[in-house]
C-alpha cells in the first residue's frame, strides 16, 4: 500500500465508493462490525476505502 499509484478504485465499484463516502472521517475508531452493518460493505471494502481516504488526506 506504499505505492501512491495503487488502483483503489479498481477494487471498489462507483456505487460502493458513493456509499462509503458517507462514512465518518473518524471511522478508524469504529468497530468494523458496526461499519459493515451501517454501510452494507465487506471488511475489505471498508478497509481499502479507509486507506484510500487517509492517503488522499495526507497528500
């Protein structure tokens, strides 16, 4: 995940990206079970999106 060119969007559909955009910015502090229920997403989808968002904010 160190590569800045990692294709996050290839692993998340546009619909899922739109759903996950609604996650709170502090979603890292939430239990994954709660996030998966709230956003009807898998652990992998949520975690990839969190990493992607964090990388976007750090640039």
